[in-house]
C-alpha cells in the first residue's frame, strides 16, 4: 500500500520529524542566540566594540529574529513579522551601522541555525528526518529572504529620512551664514564648524539662478567639489542656489572649472574672503556678479578682487550718483563716443596707467588713447595726473560698468 500523503503534500513521517526538529530548535534557542552573538562579534569588526551597536541591542535583535525563524518553521503559513526586521533596520540606520554588516548578521544567524538543524537531523535516525530537514531548509531561506528584504527597506527609508533631515539642517545653517542672522548661542565660526568648513582657508560664495522654480542649476556641485577635496555647503531657494566654498589658493582654478562644468544658468562668484562674518557681504557681491551676465546666458563670473569694485557694488545707488557727478558730461554723449571714452579709461586704469599698453588692448594707436584721455579731462574737469581726481574717475568708471550690467 502506498504511503499516505497529507493534504499539504507532506508525508506523515516527515511532518512528525519536522515538528520534532522545530521543537528541538526551540529548546536550543538560548544557547544558539548566545553563539550567534559571539560569532558576530568575532567576525564583524563593527560589532567588536559596542560604541555603534550596544551588545544588549545586538542580543535582543538576534533573539527576536531567530525566534521568529524557528516559529515560522513550525507553521509554514505564518505571516512574516514585519515589526522585528523593520525595527532592526530603522535602528541600525540611526546608529550609523552600514547595511552590508547588518545583513551579514542575518546571514550568520540563519547559517548557524541551519547548521544546528543539519547536525541534529544527522544524529536523529528516525523516519523522515532528512525529508524534514529539506523541508525546513526551504522554509528557512524563504523566511530569511523575506526578513532581509523588510530590514533593507526599513533601513533605506530611515537613511533617506536622516539624509533629508541632515540636508534641511545644513541648508538652515547655510542660510544663517548668508543672511548673518545667526542663533544667539552660535556665532559664524560655530556654524562653520557644524558645516565642516575649514577655518584656515579662504572662502567664496557662489550664487546661481535656478533653472526653474526651486530647481538646481548646479546639479551635483557639492559632490563634484568633494571629490576634489573641496568642502562646500549649499542652500536652495525658489530662485537661487547659493553656497559657501572653502578653498586654498591653488584650488581656485579647480573650483572655477567645476562650476563651469556644472552650471546650467547664470552663476556669480564672490572674491575670496577670510572671515565667515563677511559671508552676507560676499553673497551680495556674488549676486552682483551674476547680474552682470546677460539674461539667458549660461556663464560663471567672479566678481572683481578690487576693493574699490566691492565698495561701489555694496551701495549701487551712491555709485550711480557718483558716476553722474563725475562722468555726467561723458554719459550724455552719443553712445559711440561715450563707449569709446569709457573703454579707453577702463583700459588705461587696468593696464598700469600706460597709454601704449591700453592702445594694444584697444587695437588703436597710442596717440588715439592720449587724445581720448585728454578729452575726458576736458569733459570732466579732472586730470589723470591728480591722485584725487584719478581716484574719482576710477570709482565713477567702476560704478558705470556695474550699473550698466545690472538689469
């Protein structure tokens, strides 16, 4: 007569052997849990010290999850306990334990449970013992996969929440630096340290228009800079992506090349500065530099390192009044004459006060430069040989350029 088979396809002898195997595993759980914890601490460096995952936390997690595995072997139709692995995943994410090491604990626990079941089945020569072991192994690995998936999902969800929270905090700290509205118990240096900005390097502020509403135009810029060893911190508003970048002198070219590669819209950059207290002023200069770029053109422009340019930019209304008072007669000329005189003055001032060098830049004869400078003297009543008059002309010329470039 053929052996009877139960409705679920399990031979009665196999079912009895499986029940005995599960009962034995339940009796061995306390020792198995201790052995798994000891093995984990021996094999995984993260768990050797309890500074990341406390020993009692590890023990409780192993106890919960191995207990469920054993109970699941006794009842194949059991619904996976989502609470235990999900709690472990969330807790390990908050503790900062890497996911591969967390999953390795699961593999060690399941492997040691399976090894114990194999050893017991071999010692037990009752009918159906090996069939029961095969059945148990199939159930065990299914439960292990389901638990590992639940743990991974919870871990990644918690990690995403932590990253979003960290990013919101960094953004708030960057805003505090950019606006100068710091907390009463934290000055700019404390905020800089929280952001990881080195305190012994120069700083620049970068301001880029957003491509759309609250849409980054410098995509991945923080990561790109970090890959080159450059620390930065960023904030995104509805119209502007702003950041503070710490760099050494030899890194300035690298920073500019990274910004130009990442830029998707007009981007301005302040001149370097040393004190975090100057960050709001640097933001103003970065935005001024951004405004100098024609609308719709993707470019990166650094504000002039001249303190005079910064002075004029910081009070544009006063700069316009100065320009009108000093260069009013020039500004009233027809555009072609006006631009020729202003370009000549700019070239003369930025090339060491040399008519010959200015002529080379302007692609004209040196005598043409001298003629135009003499006309400037006549129109403004200010001689380039008078230091005070020269300072007024230089300041007014800078104000005209900044005013003309600003929308």
